[in-house]
C-alpha cells in the first residue's frame, strides 16, 4: 500500500515545523533580551536592545507565517490519503479564522478577542492531534508497530506539554494585564518565555514523529 500524497504532505509539514522551531528560538532570544535588558534606558532615548528585540520578533513572525502556510499546504496534500489529515485541515482553517477575528476585535472588544485567542489555541492543538493521529494510523496500516507505538507516546507527551504551555501563557497574560509594578511585569515576561520554551518542546516532540513517519512511507 502506497501513501505518496501523505508522504509528500508530511515532508512539507516536517519542513514547516523546522521553520517554526527557528522562529521560536528567535522569539525566545528576543523575549529574553526584553526581560533582562529592555528596561534599561538613558535620558529618555530609545533603547537599542528594544529595537533589536522588536526586529527579532518581526523576523520570527515572518518565519512563523511562512511555516504556517507550508503547514497548511502539507496537511492539504496529506489529506488526500488520510481522513485524519482532512480533519486536521478543518481545524487549521478554524485556527486561521479565529486568529483573524481576534485581531480585528482586539480594540473594539478585547474580552471577546481574548476568548477567540483561547479558541485559536484549541484549534491549533486539535490540528496537531489529528496530524499525530494520522501518522499513527498510517504506521498501523503499513504494519509498523514501532512507529505506531511512538505515535501513541507522542500524543500523550504533546497534549500534556501543550496544555501546560497554554496554562502558563494564560497566567502570564493575566499578570501582564493587571501589571501595576515592575515585579509583575518581569514575572509576566518570564512566564511568556516559559510558554515559548514549552512550545519549542512541543515542536521537537512533533518533529521526531514526523521524521519517523516519512522514513517508513
């Protein structure tokens, strides 16, 4: 049994995840610079560290956007061979729509925009869930018990780390919005960095399964 579309699609998802890891690393470095050095200013002038961090975050955003498009294309291609990837595509589209709606409502209805951001996180988690499930089922269909077992293990690890990441990110945002002191601002920044690191761990866990699935198809 051949799954040429699935293999091609998963390769694209794999490359997209590598780009996402690069974007996450750049974002983590920028966030660390902002937390550690961002408050240092002289005579009211613009801090060079802030400028560098902002540019780094913009670059990370561009890389992440390219990775996002590659991911969608990969999922779409793989969906021709797997119902799981078709479901993943629906979830990815849902994530895009909620992200756009959240951005548009950020100023006029921040509360609703925040709820949409939570929905976006759930859609993204479900997208990854279906991709991992798709890899696991493909391994099962071709009789590769080792990768099938790896897929089940990856699912448990990924969901655990992802849920923790969302919780840390949410707490960080609460601190940021209620921040009235420098200490709370720093805590919010540290929690944001922690969420980015946990997100990076998710990417790495995900990446290992994708690579193994590509090798057996």
